[in-house]
């Protein structure tokens, strides 16, 4: 992994100031599970969450597809950015200044030249659109859009484009038209090749960020293109890719199609929020035009502030699956004090807005909106359904989360009204809930731990090594091995290369009698071959009755295995020596074999005693 020209101390600063939970929450809806958080994996398709994030270790791991790493690798995988780009983006978010890559190399973003970026984006947009109209080059993309139910005139009205698979089509086109590499970098249209020289004059160090994708221009209210979204054509990751943060574009602020939705939203005093480009366009082309979409992130306070300028009513249209429901519930916190009336429309399972509108028509959709529950009712109903209990205490506990959120409302009236409604739903006296409020917060921690739907990943679901290696590296990465125990580890007794490497790193960082789990994990994560084993074993939640005894047993087994290996090799040598009549050597080997056998049987009986 190339560190480019960013100084190590800056990378460390960025690491310190970046929280993996913040980073991942921008893409994945997470819920608490014990000490960790879990959600649906963004790297493979799944129905039940096997993607885990550990705030204490600052890592993530998916027990479904085996992907794992830290905040840096997460962003790199999600955004398709290089390591230096990722550091720069996270540094910008954390407010850390990163020195320029080379003397005289100043991306336009630093000059604040928004206008220049706008014309650059328009040029890129024109090129993407042109590609889509090409009989040959644009055929697959047009076919795909047709399959997604996009009408012919929708393609032009929404500015659909196509980024071909070539690595430098856009790069060459824009350079030819007078733009510079720093311009293209600032606009987030190209990516730095890992390990390349980063010479701002040498285009071979860069390549197009968007390749083999159907392109959506993202516009601001002045209808200027501020960024792009791209949907991969065919298989590939990430499925959706957005422009990185630029002086013009921020995912946490932009709402897709707001420029088209604003007028209708104002008239109806309602904005409908969906989760994807295609969902938004499908509704627009069906004539429902007060629709916007978030850009692969959860709603943010910035989004809410924007929405509040135009409407007082919001309709959330989420997928009916678990991820969609959780995404809806997560917004409760954001909306509770916003003054916005929020309803939740859930489409029938298996339907997306596109198919639903086409099959049922806009009239049915309007009725659904009319009858949709408020976000609060939706949340309470959902929690109660999940609790499925008739015991009052259980029912109250199942909505604890909601009550905790309600507690934050500064609006007294709203708070009272909501409490009343929740009490009704629960079938309890309102007073009983109010009395309970003060004790909600201190109970929160215990409650969360006890009630978390803990789905402990099965031990080493994908781990290929022996149980001894797994448990020892697991305990090592959890900081549960004593220095004396770490010293007894021998890298060569581990069969998996990744485990060998982790043990080597640990022994190297074993400084002043203390194992630095953080340093070991950091170094292991930087190694591609090691990273996923390291995250998997760090995140394993495997209890041991007696850790010390278990460690001793594992170490004993590894040491015995090592002795057996040595014994086997000696015996082979002994046989060869005997066959070839080298009696002196045979005698010496025979003595060694006997000594080893003695040592082995001794080990077997005293294996639980610590050895030097
Ligand atoms: Zn996965």
C-alpha cells in the first residue's frame, strides 16, 4: 500500500480523529449488538446482518463475505479511492491540513474556483451523455436503462449518461479540451494510480474514476452539475459510486432531484424521500414529482435543514425489508425535534416504487400516502411487533429506545402528545411512562447489553487454520495474552501465513513487557493477506471458561506438534543412515530421537506447567 507523499504523522492524526462508527454509519444502518454494531453488508448482498463494526478496535468485519479492515480500507472499498485520496478526504472531514503532493501542485479546490469546477462538470456531463447516444458504445447501457423501466424521453430529461470501461476516456477528452490534471482531481473525476509518481504533468499516473457505469448528474438548485452518481453496468463493486467530496459536492448535504422536486414539493407542502436514483426517477416519470433521494447515505441534519425550507410534511418511502425499516427508524432521532410531520410508506414486500407505480398506478400510491402511519407510530408499532409480548413491562421495554429519543424533544407539547400516543399504543397509563423517564438513561447501558439481539458470529466461520492457532491469535488480538504467553508463541508453529505474520508482528511490538494490540492490529491490517483474518479474529466473540488454562493447553498442543514434526524428520534421517550403513551417524540420530521422545512424553504430562 503506497503512502504517497502524505507524511506518516498526518496519517496518524487522521487515524486518531476518524471514528469508524461515523464513517460506516454514512453508508450502513447500524444497530447495537453487544459491544459491537451490526448491519447489512455493503460489500455483498444479504438479508440478515453479518457485517460487524467494533468501535473499540476501530475495525469492521463481515462474517458473510469475509471482508474486513479499518476506516481507511472501508472508504477505499466503498468509494473506489486510492489510499492517498482516502486520507485526504478523511483529513478534510476532520479539519486536518494535508500538505500538497508536490511543490507547485495545487488542485483547484484550494483556489475555491467553483465556477471552473462547474464548467468542468458540464463538460464531463456532455461527454457521458454523448457516449450513451453512441449506437455501438452506448448500446448495453441503453438496454440496461430500458430494463430498469426508464422511458426514452426520461433518458434525456434526467441527463443519463454512460462512462465506458476504458481507463482514460474522460481523462483524455477533458485534457484535450484544455482542462488540467489538477482540475480533474479537484472535480473528483479521476483517481490517482496507487504507487504512481503523481506528477501533475504526467497523465499516466491517473485514471477515470467512473468506468463501465450508467451515469446520473447530481445538480444543485441552480441546476448546475455538482457531482455524479454511477451505477455499475453488470456485476462489480461498488454497485453505486458517487463523486467524492469536492468544493461543490457533499453527499451529506445534497438531495438528488431536489432541483426538480422543489416546485411540486412547495405546492403540496410535502416532500417524498426515497433511497435510490432509480426509485426517484421512476416516481418522477410517473408524474409524482415531489420526490428526492438520498445519495447512498443516511439522512443528515443538513438534509433536514434543507427540506425544512420548502415543506412541513415528509413522506419516507423505504424498502419493506429489514434494512429499509431500520433506515426509517433511524431517522426518528433526526426528525423528533424538527417540526416536520413525518409519515412512513412501506410498499408491499417485493415491490419497489417503480414496479408498484406501474402495477397499481398513482391513485393507489396517493391513498397509501394518505393512510400511512406517522414515523412515531410506525416506530412504536414495529418495536411492539418485534417484542411480541403481552407482558406490560416487556412492551414498555421494547419502546425504551423511542422513549429515550422522545426525552430529547425540547418541544413540551410535542413531547406530551407523543407520550400520550405511545401510552395508548402500549395500553398503559401515561403517568406510568412519565414516571419512568428519569430512570431510562442510567438503565440504558445495561438494557442495551441484555436486550441486544446478539448474533454472535460462529467461531471462525471462514477461518482455515487449526483451533489452537485460531484461539491464540484471537486472544492475542483481544489483548488477553500475558507477555509471557506471547513470548512462548513461535511463528513457525502456525500453519496459516496470516497467523504467522500476526505472531511475528506481535513479537516485534512486544515492547517493555507489554503487548500492543493496537500496533499489532494496525500493522496486520496494512497487509492485504492478513487483514481479513485479523479483523475476523479480533471481532470473534468466543468465551472461554478459563482463559489461562486454555492458553496453556493451546501452547502445549502447538509445542507438541512442533516436536512431532522434528521427531518425524529425525526418524527419517535415522532410517536413511541405517540403510546406508553410516553406523556412527545412526547412533547419534538414535540418541537424539530418544531424547526428543523423552522430552515429548515429559511435555505431555507437564504440559499445563508454564515453561521458560
Ligand atoms: Zn459481506
